[in-house]
C-alpha cells in the first residue's frame, strides 16, 4: 500500500473511531449497532468501497 493510500485509510479510521464506532483493522471489520443506518456516516461507505471492509452489526 502506498504512503498516500495508507494515510487516507488511517485518517478515515481515526474519524470513525472518534465517533465511537469500533473497528478491527486486522479482520477489516466495522462493528456498528443493529437497527441504525451505517451509510449516514460517510467514512463507513468509503472504507467498504475502497479498502474492502465489512460491516458487522452488533446487538446492543
């Protein structure tokens, strides 16, 4: 992964974690509460589309 691409992923993950969303970078998994729309946070679709992350819904 090039430096620009790695920095972009790091920035997206930072902004997402700042909102309180859990992310597992090793498994490329975003844990999001069940029943809410993950598309309302712009970083989630970008990570899914560009870096092949998956969304795991968590029952809270």
